[in-house]
């Protein structure tokens, strides 16, 4: 193995699904350069750490991961730090961690091959530009898919500037990828074996574009176009912002069969005072109103969300209002975090930062309520007949794991079925995090 001329790469992605997508695109790019994929970093002579900057711990983890890449003989592979930490920290990374050869931001990773050439010559390579030419125009087209489920980034960046969040700074301004590129990429993913596509964006429902007839379209229009791809069986999207939830998108949940009954719609907090300080520009009630509309057209929709506890100035009463909105909204699953001050964001400068022990206690109370709701949601589905798309092998012999339309994991035993099959099952048991099912019938996939 040689750092001067790497042959095998390994990419480790942290954080959101958009990073997973970027990791896949970088992997295709490096494969196109003649490098082959290694299953772990020890076997690789080029390692990409595709980082996340959303919370403080994520940054610390990157530096400890860089340290761990050092080999017993003191050498290290070629190391590239990509993603949002690369964007935010820039040169600081190779100053703090001299073993890092390449620092590349989320809008510049299509330039990895050139950056590798610089690194091969022993120089440090840095690219955190937000270039005018989109990376999507130069990345290789999609080929055979390793899994039946694929991600497709349709929108990037954010103009919302929630006061706690680094995304508008690390991912840049909001852009929507063009309609025809997305339809083509979706078709290529399906030709490559994908049966489910999750459309991704920081604010995926802010996506807009013009269709091939020049008509203005929103996310619902794009979903309806993808619905026409015959071998595509399931469509999902995330993450949505309450302010961009259109009537058209709600209506699509009522009549597009391939659009799965799942909605990831973060509210962050239940107190209007806190929502205002967060610059969320929606209220607790306007959030609940969206859910009411959605449940009218799709009563079985599984709701998912994100929460932040301990935002500066959050009082006991504010926190009680967060618990109340959880009780009112009823979640099938959710992600909850302690507020983490991010450098350069307005909230980091606010007075009244909340003590860590108060945050811990609030997070525990919130998570136990959310866990209760998740378990209750899972239990409600017992006895139901539904379909699952088989995604991976389980730990037991002939065990396969698939996902329901509501994104729950189901374990089944079958020596005859394979990954990628869509099967009808009856849900026989529910635990807090997964379900067990029995096969009824295989559906042509
Ligand atoms: N655009 C999405 C939205 O507005 O809901 C979310 C994108 S963000 C990458 C994912 C989640 O990370 C947020 O919904 C929020 O709950 C959490 N998050 C963002 N900044 C945070 C911070 N400074 N501290 C703790 N959690 C944070
Ligand atoms: Fe961050 Fe808010 Fe934009 Fe979501 S909407 S990415 S939380 S600034």
C-alpha cells in the first residue's frame, strides 16, 4: 500500500443521509479513477472521512478518528476530510492534524481526483469553494446499486437560518437540482437495481423546478413523475420543513400509491417563544394543523420528527410545551438532541445558555415519552398484513430484514427470498425498535 499512489479507498460517512449520498457519489468517482473499494480503513491506502458539523461531539469524533488511522509503523494512509467539518474548519484541520492530506467541502468533492494528484506530490490539498459549476454536472452517472434502496439528493443548502444551525454556512444557499437530471438519475438508479428511492434535501419540500414542458413544479410534481417509472416501487422524501409543506404535497400522499405513508417533519420545540427565538417561522399550532391535513388524506401516516432540548432561554414551562406537542402530534419515531452551540450561529451568542444537567434531565424525559410512542405505534401494527422490501440479511440463518411502508424494520425467516424482494407479510410481534413477520406472498418486484 502506498500513500504516493493509492489503489484502495475506504469512505466513512457520518451524520445525515445527504452525507451518505455524497459518500456514494465519491465512491463512484474514485472507482472511476481505477481505485477499488476496501471494506475497512486498515485495508485502504486512501481514507475519506465524510464529516458532519451539526453537533460538537461530531467534530471531536473526526479528530479522534484521524488519530486512529495511524498505523503501527507510524505511517498513515492518504487522508481526505470531506463534508461539513471540512467546510467549516478548512485549513485548521491539517494544522491540527498534520496527517490529513486533503480537505474538501461538500460542494467541491467532484474535484477529489485533482486533489489526490496534489496530495500524491506531497503537498496539502484544500478545496472548500462553492463553485458556480454544480458538482452534479461532472460526477459520473449512476450504475449498479449495491442495495434495493437508494438516496437521491434533489435539493441542497438552506436559506432558513435557524439560529442554532450551521447548515446554511456549511452547505451554502438553497439550490434545487433540475427536473430532467433528477428524472434521469432516478431512472438510472432503478435500472441499477433500486426499488425504493428516498429523495433528499435539507429542506426537501422546498424543491422547485420546471418540468420538460416548462411548467413550474414542486416536490409533489416531481414525485408524480417518478411514480411513472415502472420498476420503482416506493418513494420517500426527507427532511421537510413545516413552512414548505404545500397542499399539493399533502394531496400526493392521498393518491400516489408509491409514496410511502411516512413524514419526517421536525418541529424542534413546542413553545412558540422558543420557536421564535430559533427563527423557525412556524408555530406549534401551525405544525399541528399540517398534521391534521395530512391525516385527513392519509390516516395511517407515520410521523417522525427532530427535537432540540435546552435551547438558550428554554424554561421549564417551555419544555413542558415540547412534551405537550409530542403528546398531541403522536410520533412513530423521532430524533432528539441536546442543544449544541455552534460557532458563528446567533444562538451560540445568546445569554441564558442552559446548564448541562438540566439538558440531560429534559432529554431523558423527552426520549422516554418518544420511546413510549414508538413502541405503541409498533404494537398497533401487530396483526396487520402489509408489504416489506427486503434490504439486508439478519444475524440468524435464513433471516432477512425488510422495511414496512412506515419505515419499521421487520425480521422474517425465509431460505427462498432474497434482498430486493417485495413480500406481503403479516406482522406477528412488535418490540420497541423492530417487528417480526410471517410471509404471506411474494409480490413481483
Ligand atoms: N432542515 C431540517 C429541519 O429544519 O428540520 C434539519 C436539518 S439538521 C441537519 C438535522 C437536525 O439536527 C435538526 O432538525 C435539529 O434537530 C438538529 N440540530 C441542528 N443544529 C443543532 C444544534 N446546534 N444543536 C442540536 N441539534 C441541532
Ligand atoms: Fe438548519 Fe433550519 Fe435550515 Fe433545517 S431549516 S437546515 S435546521 S437552518
